[in-house]
């Protein structure tokens, strides 16, 4: 009985994801699938367009057997820690035989060569990385260039492609954890990760689909590009005022945090680095310029534009603003904390086959399995952060209720029985 692991966001789940799911089962020969899925907030520092239970349901309707939440402590990190947390969750189940990820190259060999060298970051590489960073490059670009200098023949442009980058860090995480999970890759099909233009009749990127929703407000236009189960869930969540969610839904609570904290207090929060706390305080008074009328620029978009430089990518700034919104400190998310991996496996949903997996995991799992946060265990600090993230996420709904603010305490795992 083989099980393949997937690391996903499904924001939203589309036909490209369905292709990856099918190819993952085929290439691994797996009987079961486990998806480790980001919760309410995602790797690029954005809120999910629909909440974690809705996206878990999309996954189960597609055929995934068990959905486990990637804690917010990891789900909004740069590639290294995002990958480490997700792989540690798959490893902690004790039942996963393989990990299949999407990549632009479709070739795992060269990524494994890099991982073999980079999993312990040689001192010479660290020196090269610092040299690249001193040129004012964003960290991802500096990292790729430093690897190309460390390992001549590696194309930094190829490595910089988002899925290739994540794939490399999955491989590095497997080595750092001493995992026996076999890595596999599937070539990304017909649309790039950040491609807004749609060039195929059935496959479009999640970025393009979110663009349709947020810019045109047209849910129906998504139908050719997503499974029927995704459309049903999105229609229900939209009708309930719980989707689609975007950064601007949190403009007021974010501003409250920015105005309430002093520069010194902001500097204590995760991702607020290199004096960005002072830059934030300097640009805040400029937010009133051009913020009214039909041509208004949304507040969060304005703020990111004012903060952005060559050094700081939009993604870096979004992650920083998210940590400020959630009030998460450097101490809470220190490397020492993250290096321990996930301290629990939070179950978001399962099928009838997933129930079988859970029975096995009771014997094999290396950390507690949580189907109910009131299970009597002392809450992990990371679990408390997940609960808080759900409460903040609900502030973006049209009319959030007290139950939705504290939904982690009430909501059981989604259960789907497929025909």
C-alpha cells in the first residue's frame, strides 16, 4: 500500500492541479494521496481566496484522500522554511512513500545535484551569497546567482523559476530530515506560475483565475479551468460572503497594527528587517494621496508600492505586512523553533480511504494527530498561531460571526465519500 505526498495551496484548485494529482499517482504507483495544504495565509504573504476548509473540500472532491494543514508559522515563509515545514509534515505521518512536486523543468536530476551540495550550505557558498546580497539583489536572485557561482553550469535563470525553486528546497529538506521519502517531479503544463494571460482552453494559472475574480468579479468565467467540485465550493463560499478574499479585505486591521506599534515594536516582528520599520513609519502619511474617488488605489497596494525597492520584492513586503497583521514576533518564528518541524498534524479533511490512512497513522505518526483542537492536549504555540490566523482571516468576510472568528474550535474535518 503506497502513499504519495503533495504540497499544495489550491488557491483555487484548477485543472492544472488535477493533472498534477493524476500524474503524481501514476508516476508513484500510489494507492493513497496525502496533501499538506497551507491554511488561511499563503507562501507569497497573501490571504487564501477561500478558507482552509473550503480548499480542503476542493482537494477531497478531486480525489485526495487526506488533507493536513501546514501551520501558518511555515505556510507564509520563504521557500526554505515553507518547504522544510511541509516536508516535515509528510515525514511525520510515517506513511508517505514518495513526494511528487510540479516543476518547470520536469527534470529532477540537476535539482538533486544541487541539493546534495547545498543541504548543509558550505561556508564558501555563504560567502558568495553575502557578496550577491551586498549588490542589493533580492534574496531569491542572490541565492540563485550564488549557487551558479558555487556550481558552474547551473543556470540561475532556470533555478529562479518558482516551482524549480520550491522543488530544490523540498529536496534539501528531505536531506536535512534524513527522510526516506522518494522525490518525484511532474512538468508544469501550459501556464507559468505567475502568468495572467490565458493561452489554453482548459488550463490557466491560479494567478490568472484570481485576476479574473478580483478584477472582473466574474466567477462564471472560471468554469472551463477548474473541476466541477471547485466551482460548487466557490459558488457556495461566495454566496456566504466568505470568498473571494484578498489583501484589501484587511486594510483597516493592518493599518491599526501599523499605527499602534512604534518603530521599535515593529522591529520585533518577523520579517521586519534592515530598518524597514522606519521606512514604514515614513511612508504611512503618504497613504492619503489619491486614495479617494473612482481612481482610488487600494490601501494595501499603495503601501506596498511606497515600500517597494529593488532590494525588497512585493512578496517579501507582503510577508512582512502579514506578520505585522498577525503580530508574530521574530522570537516566535526563530530558526530554532522552525528547525523542529511541525509539532502536530492538523487534519482538515479526509475521504473514506483517508480514514484508513488515519488508522495507520495512529501507529506510525511521530507527532500528535489533531482532528479537534479541544482534544485535551496542551496547545502548541504554533497551533495557537493557527487559531489566531483563522480569527484574523474571518475579519475579511462580509459579515463574520463569532463562530467564524473561532471556527478552529468548532469545525470538524471535512468528510467526503466519493461515488
